[in-house]
C-alpha cells in the first residue's frame, strides 16, 4: 500500500503562484507514474498534469499548459508549481499514483490506484 499526502494549498490572489507537494509513504519500491487532478464544487474531477517515474515525460491539461509545472523526485515526492493563477483554478487538488513502467504516465482518473486526501486552492480576484 502507498499513502499519499498533499500539502501547500491555500488562498491567493489572481496572478499569484503556489506550489503543491505530494509525499508518498508506505510501499514505494516500484516505479510509479504520478499525477495531479483537481475538483471544483459541483464538477467532476479533472486531469491537471502527469509525470513518469523519473520526471522525463510530462503531460498537461490544455487549461494549465505554460502555467503549471509537474515534477517528481525519488519516486516519493511529486510537486506541482502553479503560476499566473486564475479564479477558475480554484479547486481541491489531488495527488495520484500508479505503479507503472518507467516511461509511462496516465491522464485518466480511473488509471490511478492511490490518491491523497486533497488540498484546497482558492484564487480570488
């Protein structure tokens, strides 16, 4: 079992930056693909960004390309650096992980095995 714990959420103003972290604990011996998703009130959980186990391959949702950067370190940490934040970025952000081959990453909610509890990001104008 792998446990994921997010941190770094908070309330910011439009145009500000914020960094989220995801710490993995438990059985982290395998290679893992990791990702960030978000869910706004009344909406479905949506893909934000994904990364393969060593950080060499990334994928981003169109809405965040050029503003967000995902990275992974030592299979046990994932980071999401967010800049130029907008009110529509307001959501609970979730970290997700899945045992995967070294080159692989995934963008669907149903692909992921492990989830964190989420961290709130609120962007005010």
